[in-house]
């Protein structure tokens, strides 16, 4: 026992072969980029009889785009500089009596987009984690203030009295009842008649639980108070009993369950999810005050009950614990098709980038599935001999909350104290509580971006904290992935707006971060995330239009096949796509997935990144207010069927469809003209690259061509949109003819 206590709680594995391959590729590709940019720049410094204002403008636009993409590529290599992976050994942790307490924060906003039964499954899975129940406290933030959510919590607490003992008795791994009863293969180890009988009994109780929750939804309880005008509601969920001793006996094996709906008024900003998390941070401080917090999205259930113990393998390691802010687990999903045409798995983030992020100081907070140290969210404003007045200026006028900051233990929740603390919690959840404080600016989750997770992680790393990324073989959390194009593009627009919010603020990672983060390379990682929407949408719009318009007007932009620089351009293209293909295949994915990622990169760049940038800049100059819409968690049967078949569903806004379709039509016309030039004028040597670009665009975006010209189902691109896109393409052509003549 003594020797096992000396064994490490976790190991870090440095991927030496990947480091060698990545750094070699960086050197070779960078050298090629230097030659490419030299060729492009030399056009402006050497006399050329064919040089006109039109050709100079076209070359300048392409040159700027190539500089943007080259710089963005350089930033992206920071994720490939030092990839690592980690292994945790939860069996080496000390006994349960020595484990720290954990508060679980779950956020929901709209029961119509986030069905209550699914949210309650997440709540139940968190309550059923393999952790001492007296050290586990589950909080649900209901920003919609819907009655069905509160009633669902009460029903969930009743069902938990049956569900939790069943999971513990038989060591059930998947502890979200809906997912468990849908995957009966997990029961292979249990064949006893006693288990089968009890399982059927629990399943019947679960069906009753679902029926009761859904009945609440059918009588109008889903009407959330989205008018942003309602008081705070805080309730510790428990059975109603006149005997306090019976209550205490009933709940001692069930984690504390608390419902929180913060106050909202039209005259006060509520700061979206970050505001909800800060309310939970304060309310939990006077109720449970656990030193560690698990953040979960309402659709991301605990798929493995050991995640808290795995996280503690890092948080309890004395070598890194003093500076460790959070342990991040990957987001994984259970609704993924074989083709995954919308890249719902976020492969590049959780299979590649976050491993590299971990090797240079740790990843940012990633929305869900993270265990964060409470102290890291408040530490800069806490002083050992803290002046009470300064603490009140930072944290607000709550003596109970300030007291919780100065003691790392659970508040006294005796019966005579419970009512007083709940009254205090009402104050902490009021919309005016943060006025004149540092909430969202120096303490708690950061305001200023709809991506509070990214911004909070960046600020924590700038304050000297580190983080780690843990990706065990079994997914610790499973959620609902994106299964239609509309949700994919809307989500991409929101993420783009959030990243650009930070990029154009005083906290731009390239300016604010280099001297503050753990390493300079970590600042580059943050900068790549913040700037890539800007550095993608401008060049992609350029490369989807300028070479094509110049081809239509007979203006060459690239070296001839006989020119030695043709090899440079070809090498850069082949080097880029082959490295991407290698990364896709080496992370266990397929060639088809590589095609999907190439296609989605183009689609997002000309739509989501465009509108997200416009949204961020309009907010910056005060032309519009920030907005947030939760991702839809309700599956449309027809859309889900198409997704599983690998067929794109184009039932989305015309604002998304028109740019994509117009650019594809322009490239089809350009390719046709280019082929005619090659056949009839023999200009293959002169225009090879400019003919190849539209061919590649058409090839990668064939589903759009199919949606416009071939498909007849309801998921196609409507003929009216195709006609409008064709008109837009003609406008592009006429403008190009005027500019580049």
C-alpha cells in the first residue's frame, strides 16, 4: 500500500515521431512559401509590358490572400509543435474520505430546443458518478425559467432514489438512463435473473418518469420566460417530509440537487452562458462551496462514471496542482454517422489540436467536460489578509459569499441555517448583484464574447495558470452532434463571432498574450483560434472569385507550366493537402472524412466566417447588440435520415445557400471557359492553375451542384435560390469584366 502511494497518479507521453514529422514539414513548407511569396512580390518590382492597372489589382488581391493564408498556416503549426497525451490512474487515488468535493454546473436555456427529458438524463448521469455522494453537488441553471424544467428536476430526484443504487450495485458504466436502456449490450456481464428482474423494474420506473415529465410539457409548462423579465428561483430539490430526520436519512446517499433560475430584467445585461455560470459560482459558494467544479452542457451526459476520479489524478498531484486550473476532457458524440458529413466529431480540435495545445501549456476551457478549480476563477482578487472592503468591491455585497472565499469547506447547512443561506442565494442570483464589481472582468467566467469558455481559458493562462487535456479510451462524456447543415452553419457563425470578438479587443492574443501565457507558442495557439475566421473568409472569397474572373477575361495570375515557379505553387498545394490527409488518416479517420473536411472548410469560410465577422465588427462599433441562440437538440426525422445516408440537407437560410451556390456557379462557368481556352486556343500552359482551381472547387463541392441540378427531394437547393445565385454570379461576372478589362 505504501509503495502504491508513491506511484504517479498520471503520466504524460510526448509524441516524438509526430514532433519530428511536424517540424520537418514546417521547415520544408515554410521554405516553399517564401519562394511563392517572392515570386508574387517580384511582379510589383519588375517592369512588365503586360502590366496594367487591372492585372496589378488582381495580383495584389491574390498576393494579400496568400500572405493571409500563409500567416494563418504559420499560427496553426503551434498546435503541431509539441503534441502530448496523458494517462490517469484513478485506482492510485487516496480513499474516498480524502477526496475533495465537486460541484457540477449544468446549463440549459430553452426546453423547446433542449428537451427536458434529455436535460434530466444529463442531471441523473452527473448524480450517478462514481464519487462519494456526500461530496457531489449538482446544480442546474435554467436560463429559460420554464416550469417544466423545475418539475423535471423534482421527478429526476425521485427517480434517482431507484436509479443510483441500481448503477452502484451492478457497476453500470453508462449512467444516463436513456443511453443505457438503448444499449443493452452493456449488460453482457450480468446474466442473473435477479439483475434482469431489477433492470426491468427500473426500466418501467424510467418510462413512468419520462411520461410524467412529458405530460408537464404538453400542458404548457415549456413556455420559458424568454422575455428576460422574471425573479430568481432557487430550490434545493428533495421530497416533502415533515420529519427532518427522515429527510436527512433519505438523501444521505443521493448528491445534493439544486435548481437555479437567475433573475432577469430587460434593463440589465445577462451576459448569456457566462452570466449563468457566474450565478452558479456564487450560489454554490454559499451552499456547497466545493473546491472543484465540473461544467457540463445540458445534452452532454456522463458516459463513464470515473471522470471525476480521473480529473483528481491531476488536481491532486502536488507537482502540478498549485498552478493547475483545469482538466479538459474531449467532447464526443453518440449521433455520428459513418460519413459524418458535417464533421460533428470536431476531429481536428479534439484528436489533434488539443494534444498540441496540451504540450505548450494546456488547452482553453472547451464549453463542457472540464473540471476547473474554483480558486482559479477568483484568486486574483483574494488576499490572505484581504481587506473586506476590497473584497466587496470585487465580489459584491454578500458577506456569506465573501466568507466562503476565505474558507475551503462546505458552509454549515443545518436546518436553522438552510433558510438563511437560500435567502442569501436569492441575492447572489439577482441581476443587479454584479453592478460595480469585477465579475466577468477579473473574476469568474469572462464576459465580452459569446465564447465565454475560450475567453475564460485565455485569461486564466495569462494569469499564470496551466491546464491539461485528458482523452481516455472510453469517452467520459457523450452529447448530441450536429446532424443538419443549418445547425452546422449557425453554430459556426456564433463561434466565429465569439472568436473575432476577442481578436478585435484589447485582449487580442497576439498583443496581450505573448508575455503573459505559459509559453509564446501557447499564445500562437490562442491567436490562431481567434484570427482564423478572418484569415479564412477573406482569402477564400478571393480565391473563389478573382482567378475565375481573370480566367474569364484572359488575365493570367499564376506561372506557366514551363516556368520553374510552377513547381513551387504545385508543391505548396500538394504539401498542404497531403499533410491534412496524413493527419486525418493517422487519427483513425478515412479518406472520405478528409474530403468532407475540405468541403466544409470552403462552405464555412464563405458563409459562417463572413457573417460571424460582420456580426463581431457591428457589435464593436455599436450597430447591434450581442445575441445568443442555443444549438437545437431536437432531431428532425427526415434530416436525420439524410445525415445517416451521407446526403446534404440544404434546408437552411438563403443567406447561407446563395453565396455557396453563386460561387459554385461562377466556378462552373469559369471552368467551362477555361476548358474551351485549352481546347481551342491551346492555352493549357498559360492557364493550367487557373483552370485547376475551379475544377477543384467544383469537385469538392459536388453536393451543391447535385443539390441545384440533380436532386428533387425536399432537401435540395430550391430552384428559386439557384436562379437567384445565377443572377448573383452574372453580377460578379459583369463587375469583374469592368474591373479587370
